[in-house]
């Protein structure tokens, strides 16, 4: 099944070469994540495992900011192999890290793609060094935008109904409450969660600022980032 999934969905063409460098909106998001992580870690703790590293955009960005970043993916791209970190291929539970531990284990829009999110996070628990941090970013189906799009789909006001669920790739869907439950079941204690709003090229900076003021403050954005420590 893993080989079929890797071939049908996550093959060599899944991550485009241009995704190897973070664009402006991803740079802002990555910088915010690193700033948040730095608040929870001592200054000399900067080793990250990026689960589902794709074309290595986050790895390159974080390395440029002084972090050491290794990665994993079901199919490791050539672009990821040219970063400064080690990369491992396969699902996280199948990989032998040789006893390595990490200050941060990061799942950024990866957990919803996995066959068993609880197993993935339990494996992450064993990889996080004492005092380290788990970072999980997923789509927030409890956010305002998914709620509106779902009603548009029910009322047949969308030409591509239910497309926002990305059901071909997303096997699981999370709200802040359900993601917390999975993290806690895997042996983590949540220290923070938020719903960051990313910029878009088809939306003015002023409008993005308004969305951030409302959705980030109300924690109702369509993205969900959760930070947790090993219990």
C-alpha cells in the first residue's frame, strides 16, 4: 500500500522544483514558527527534524537562520538532498534514526496525510529530546473559511463542491480540540496553539492585515499550528 500511495500521490513530481525556495508568504510563516520555537528552547538548542520536508524550502530557510535541520519524506526529492541536512526516506515509524534525538520535531501540513496520526506522534515523542518541542501544522476545519466553503458546497454555490477538503491527499481532518486530543494521547502537553493567516498574491496587504487582526486574534483562521512538550 505504501508503494502504491507513493507512486500515485507522492511521486517524484509531487513537489515542484520551484518549491525548493520559500516564497514571501511562506518565509513569513516559517520565520514566525522559528521565533515561536526559540521562545521555548535554550539558545544552543537548534536541531530540527522536518517530517515531510518536500523540496526542502523550510530546511533551507531555517538553515539560513542558524538552525540545523534534517528531514524525512515518503519520497525524498533531489532538491531536499542538496540541503545541508540529513534526509531519510519512508514513513516516520519505519525509519531508523540510529538513536538521534531532536530539539524540535516538525509536522507542517503532513499529519493530515498520514495513515495513522497517533502512531506518527508517538514516534515523534521518542525522537524529541528532553525539553524539546513538537510543532504540528494542519488545516483547521474549525476555521471560518472552511465553514463558509462547506455551506457554499451544501447550497451548490461552488463550481467544485467540497474541493477545500482535498480528500485525495488529506486522510484526516482536525480542529484545535481534536488535534490537542491526539497530541495528548501521544504523550505531549500542549503549550500553545494559534491560527496564523498567510498572505496571498491575489489579496491586498491591507485586507490580509484585517484578516490577521480578526482571525488570528479570534483563533479562527484556516491554518492551525500547535506546539507541545513531551509529558
